[in-house]
C-alpha cells in the first residue's frame, strides 16, 4: 500500500478541539445560570439576531411558506416522502415482543418513542434544508410527542426553505436560533423553551462539542465531526467521476477529509490531475481546495482485500464504491456510516433526497455505531411477568443462590420471600445457606 497524497494538517485538529471545548463549556455554564438572558446575548453576539421571540408563531411560519416557490416546495415534499417512507419501513422492523421463556414466565420488550426531541438544522455558510427532513420527519415517524426544531437566522431572518421543511416535516416548535445557544436552550431549558430529552442533527465544531458535553443530561444521536468521504474505485470508472465525488463532499468545510482508495495507479494519478482541473471551475473551491490540500489522501492498494481492510481501518462516514463488484464491499466491509454502491449513486443522493439518513458517524465512530434512524428515537424497554406460583418459586431458588454467591443478602431475601410464599419452602430470612 502506497500513499500518493497524504493529509497535511491532521495533527492541527487536536489544538483546535481544545479551544472549542473550553469555549463551549463557558457558554453552557452561562445558559444554565442565566437562561433566556444569556441566550439572547449570545444570539446578538454570534448571529446579530435579537427578535422579540425566538419561537416562530403560526403567522410567521405561513409568511415563510409563502416565500418558498412551488417548485422548491414540491422538491422538499418529494425528499421528505423518501425519508419518511424509508423510516416507516425501518420502524416495521422494530417489533414489540413477548415470549414465554419458562412455564409461567413471560419476558418482553416495547419500543417506546422518546417524549421530546430537539432537532438542530445548520444554516451558516449553507442552509441545510435536508437536515430538517432527516431529523424532524424521522422523529415524527418514530412517534415523538414534541419536536423542537432550531436553525440560525440567514440573511437577517428565518430561512424560508428551512422553516418550510421543518413545518412540513412535522415540527411542533420552530426556533430561529443557532449555535451553542440553540443547543443549550433546548437541552437545559430556559424561561421560554422547555427542555427536551434528546438532541439530534449535524452542526459545526461548536454544536458538536455542545452535544458531547450535554450527553448524559440528554441523549444525542452521535458524536459528529467534519464530513468525511471515501471513494473506493478501480479502473472500471474514470478520473472525472472520482474527482467530482471527492470535491463534492470536500465543499462541506475546510477540514473535511476526502480520500481515494484504488488499485489502479493510472486512475489515482488521473484523479489527482482532475481534482486540480475541477478546482478551477468549482464555485465552492474556496472551501474545497483547503480541505483537499490539507485533508485529502490518495491511497494505492494491491488488491480488493487490501482496499477493504484499509477502508475498515479508516471507518469513514460516507463510502462511495465504484468497482466492478461493489457487492464485495457490501458483504465484507464492517466499518462505515453509509455505503453508496456503484457509479449510478453518490453521496449527494444520500445527503439530500434518496431516503437514507445523512446524519452519520465520523471520526471512526462507525466502528461501533450506525447513523441516525427511526430506531434512535425509540427506547427498547423490557418487562417481565410471572404468572404462576410454581414459576416464581422455581426462579426464586436460582436467584437466591446466585445472590448469596455474590454476597447480596437483600437480593436473596427478595427471592426467598417468594419461595416461602409461593413454593412452600421453609427458607430462613436471608440465611447464609443456599436454597436447596
């Protein structure tokens, strides 16, 4: 395996992460202490936004909807139909169960929606309309009772398309509020914003760090970093499509890694040249160029198996596979956020419209978690029911002995009292001897 291009600036991220962590900690402490007053000051400072209320009323929502063209609204509704439809199919896989594991012993679980969720929609450099579909529509399918959606102001006010997407997806409350102040208000609660139980949605480094620091107090979808894209290709495709797919995701931000893995040196060198050509044409090259320069890599492998191994080691968020046999990677890869198989699909389809969720694990979190989906908004909660005296006494005898093995006399007595009552055994109170 050879590197024809390496990432130049990966080590610089550690220092940047420390600065972000300290800033976010101070902001959250301020919101916790001063509530709405702190949120308003932060909104003025970071977004120059100080409206009478951050929550939009019905008339303001209708005004935003009226500013969205018929074509844009139809496109939003199409995308949401795809996201909603796939989420509904996923939900059908989450069956409640109840089984009789022993005569008279019934165990089960129920999939219960989270009660209140805060959905963050980024809107700084790019108004991420699609993030409203991914979070709000999916939470709605899950059955979440209260959905709060927040996005920063754009050009001095609410972004009409984002508001439309939030509303059409089913948001119960819409906040025009951005950054850590939005995350803090939804998680911690203020005088005017009731707290939620879970936070979801992508964001910049400060938003991601705020979610990390609040995890435990509230649930989160996942720990997110800069967008990552990995293209796995052989000589069945050309350099133009590889370069386009790399730069199409590098435009997310100047720290977004974009990596090509290939077993064709001709394709690798052709892609390097094609990237430079496209950077002269791409309107977002001011963002994509530093991302490619500082975080781009081209890795040349000897075989498909080596490509699989390297891709699993990287564990990237998006993995675009353009080889003669993309199914080989579906069957053998284990670490990825989402796979895009074959040249007819691409990461942008997943980001915007095809129906799978675009909130995905980064920074190698794909080693242990998948992305946002309807199941993330649901809690699988177990229950048990014992319906016969014989079953309670039978389980109780095992429980008593196992509890005493660990030294838990109180646990043993919980079992013993049922053995005495339902089994007729003369068991001493939390005695040192195991139940016969």
